[in-house]
């Protein structure tokens, strides 16, 4: 009877752990002394970033976006984010709040065909969905799902920022940017105040850094809650400045 129960348990475990392309991109997370040996020189990634840099070579914001993506995926941050939730939060903030608005600015300007509200709901839903523990842990143990996570986060955020920045109504742009800031902060607050560590992917490596998985999660939540506001505030300041200059208009002499 016990053997039958054990076999059934194994079958269930195999059923729920079916992967597309098993493995953790950028490894499993280094110890502090090995961080600088974990640069990621994946040739496919480097080729994609090089093509992106070439395509955006005439746009300073586009090249800045590529530089941010290099930090996120080539630098040791990529390996750290595989083991530490706090590093993963930095990685995600770089994608959705720094690289995405830079990329949106670099793309050709055109009036959005969909309302900003739709892009806000979509980007927010994708960000929150990827922080559901089952989806999050799957992405960190399966490289195909990992890249689906990265592409959907960056893509949906870019569409959101493009809609915000392309609008002519400064007040509306400021309010939608503030909404983005608030949803990010709310998610950070939930993660900070959670009573238990939520992610199996980060149960081991935090101890190498002298903290518990729960403390690592709380640190990540605080980063999402407070420092992550800075890029949103920068966009709000940019929109306010644009609106003020448009309101002032040319000065006659």
C-alpha cells in the first residue's frame, strides 16, 4: 500500500514538473565570492543584442535601452537573479521601468491604436501573473518559459509606455504613469508583508548571502515598493516638463 502511494506521488510529481526546455538560464545563483565570474556570454543573446543595437544606432534612447539589457542579461546580475529574489526584482524593474520606456521612446512615433487603459491592464496583469509562485518557479527552471517571461514583460511594458508617451494629454500621461507606479508599489508591499517565502527557486542561495529566503523576499519587495518608483517619477517629470513647454509656447520678442 505504501509502495503504491509512493509510486502515485512520483507520478503526480512528474506530471506537474513537465518542462519545455529544462534548465535555469544563467545558472542557479552564485555565492558572493563567485559573482564576478558569472558574466553571461551566450552567443545567441549577444547576437540579438548586437542586432538590436545596430537597428537603434541612430536613437540614443535605443542604445541606452540596449545598455540596460546588457546589464540585465549579460552582467552577473543575470546569475544573481537566478538565486536571489531581490536581484530578480532589480532585473524586472530594469526591464519594465527602465528599458521599456527607453525602447518606447526610440521606436517611431505614432498615435496608439489602442487606449492606454488596455495597455495598462495588460502590462499589469502580465507582471502580476509572473509573480504567482507556480508561474515564477516554472520560469526559473525552464529556459523556454524564462524567455517567454522576459519577452512578455518587456513587450507589454513597452506598449504601455509607448501609449503613455505618444499621447498629447500631459495630465493623462502623468496619471497613467502614476497608476503604473502604484501597482508596482502595491505588488512590492504584498511581497514585503507576506509571512512566508513564496518561491521555491530562492530557497537555497539566500543563505549563501547571509539571509533567509524570507528576508531576501522582503528585500525584493522593498526594492519594488520604494526604489522602483524612481523610473516612474522620472517619466512623470519628463511628461510634466513637456506639458509645461507646450503650454508656454514660443516666446515672442
